[in-house]
C-alpha cells in the first residue's frame, strides 16, 4: 500500500487550468521530486497535497484514504502525519527557535506536555541547531532558518514530509549541507519526502523518483528517477531542464 497516492488530479484557479492528469504513488522512505519550469504548477500541486487547495477533480489518497472526500475531523487526523518545510521557513518572528519547533506538538496535543521540550531539542540536535534554541529567527541566517524549519517539520515524527524549494536562497555549500541533512533525516525517520524544486544538483543527489510538469501542455510529461528522465525521455522541455540547456540547442 502506498503512503501517498494521487489519482487523475486536476488543478484550477477558477476557470484557469493549471495542471491535469496527475497520477503517482509514493512508497514509505522514498524521496520524490516534483519538477518543472517556473509557472508549471509545482507550488499549486504542493498546496493541494498538504490540504491548502482543493482540486477541481481527482483524489489525494493518504494510505488509501481520500483526503478531500473526508470530513474535517478525518482531515485533521491525516494532516497530523504530515510535516512541511515552507520555502521561506515561515518561522514565527516573536518565538524563539525552541518555541517554533515545539509548536506542532502543542497544536496536536498527542504528546504529553512535559515531553515537548525534550522532543523539540532532539529535533534541533538532528539538524545541528540545538545551541540556537533561545535565539529569535531575526538572528539566524537563511540556512539556519531552513534547518529550524526542518526541525519543526519532523518534530511530531510524521511519515510524510513536504519540502518546498528547500535550497532556494542558499549558497552552493549550504545547499549541499542541506541535501545531506535531508538524506540523514530520511534515514533517521524512514519518512517519505516530497521535494518541490528546480535545483538540478539537489534533484540528482536526493530523488529516487519524480514527476515532471509541463507549463504549456498543463499536464505531466515524464515520470521516474531523474537520471532516467535525463537519459531516456527525449521531450525537448525535459531535456532542456534536466541538462540545463536552451531548447533550440538540442
């Protein structure tokens, strides 16, 4: 049984079609990349998968349970098994690092209160940020904010993580460190990880599987491991993206 399944998904904003015909399955422990050029609908798909945007048609299945066909109580239960690292990290500016990471535990209320701090500190240790526990987000670099955001995403031990452009705004060295950290988190938690990105080094370093969305056709045009897409999918848009070339040079 797949952890996450998407069936014939169609995404729209009002009458405007963004993407349609989206189908894929993600198994536990898989790192799955959502790829495509700017404006193809990657972020829109992410919003649908994490419960922020209802699809125009199709299904989002968590362990075979249809999220969008469920009542709010069931949706809340399903969302409790999801962690999200937002592109900007989205830390609360008035909260310390530790308070930010403890927040999901406080909201969910499933872990006893006297264990919240220890669990949050453990997550911060995993990402190398325990010493910054009392600092405010304004005192952190971009890479540090990403790591704190990742700690918050994993603190409740979700089985499914969504990472929205995790390397955006980072220098190459920080990006490599974050990629290694993501692999380490996968090993520690055995969570499935969905990465929305257009960063080729991260795609090749991390992804076991993936989907490529096309902005012009408004549908997926490739599925599979990124290296296999590069080597076997001859669609010019896929080749241009995966080889970082202009389409007219292919």
